[in-house]
C-alpha cells in the first residue's frame, strides 16, 4: 500500500524557485508554440505565462515525486501502441457485420496515491483497448469494458505499473522521498 | 529545414499516407456512435477511434508542414484533445453511472 504524499512544510526557498522556474519554462514553451516567432506577442505573453505559472502552482502544488524521464521513455511508446490497438479494436467492432460486444463492469482497486497519479491513471484507462473508466471512489475504479472476454485486469495492471514508473512511485511500501 | 526537393516530396507523400490512414478511424468512431447499443459503448467508440484518427492526421500534417514550429503546434493540439476527450469521457460515464443507467449486456 502506498501512503499519500504530504508536501513537506517549510520547503526551502531553492525548491520553490526551482518549481516556479520549471513551470514558467513550460508555459513559455507553450506560448512560443502557439504564437511562433512573433516577438511583439510577448507583450501579452509574459504576463500570461507568469499568471498561468502562479495559478498552476496554486491549483496543483508541486508533488514530491517528480516525473521520471526513464519512466516517460517507457510510458510514451506503451501509450501510443495501446491507444493504436484501442482504435483498431473499436474499428473492428464497429465495422464488422456481426456485432462483437459483450460489455460489462469491472472493479479495480488501485495502489496509486490520490492526486495527480490517480487522476492520470483513470484518464488513460479510457484510451486503452476495450476499457473506459466510469467511476472513481477513493482507490476503487469502476471500469466499463466492451468485451468481458478481454484480459481487462492484466491490461489495467500493466497501465498502473507504467504510470507508477512515470510518476516515480514505488509499488512497494517504501515511498520516494 | 534545409531539405532537398526530393526528400520534401517523400515527406509530403508519407504525410498523405498518414492522413488517409487516419480517416477510417474517424469513420469507425461515427459508425460506432450510431450502431452501438448504449451510452457507455458509444463513448468507447468516440474517444478511442477519434483520438487515434486525430493522431494519424496530426502525424501526416506534421510531415507535410516541413517546419518544427508547426509540428510542435500540431502535437500540442493533439495532446490537449487527448486530455479533454479522456476527461470528458470519464465525466459523461460517471454522470451516467450516478443516474443509474444500466450498461447494456448481451443476454
């Protein structure tokens, strides 16, 4: 089981600055992508980036477990491949003459901590082949599946493992500090 | 990007291929919306098929654009659509569950 992370009280000034700096960098990149090389757009862009960074820090405070680069390198191909399979699966079921549906609800208890990891997990379930997250109650996710014959549990477990690796969450009792 | 005319041509044709590949996904999403029996199964069809279709079309357009800035913009669009569609899909399914709409079952 994983305990919820608590943001440490009295985090040093350096940490706060590093987090704000990262967000400012990310939002600046988004602004640059949106507006292109037009320098005068930064008259609006700089205040917008600063406000967005401040708001994002208020709405979602920096977590203790930052994204893992290695986890991301594993997650992105996994996600792309699985969502492609999901698309093919839906195409097969819609376009064939006889309908291949055997829907049902499956319950799954996640070990991911509450907060961004769990929300990310629930949202990505809907993009995997044959599964759709219908309800989230604390750590219990209700999943709707198109075909009860599919290995729904194994698929969700694989996703959970990848999300844990992405968010630097240990699946053992020990937490990252 | 400094590319010769031939590589540009190859990239452009690859892009066209990706766009053509994406179209059947959109078609199947819409067919699923009409053919599938209940709200949950329809959500499956819409979110999954459309996301893959859009992914293919974004890839195709990025290859055709021949510019990194446009590629980044297209990827950002795809990412935002992914987030929006999976979140709204979950919210629609959740509100259907709260209204006690029973999922269709084969029987």
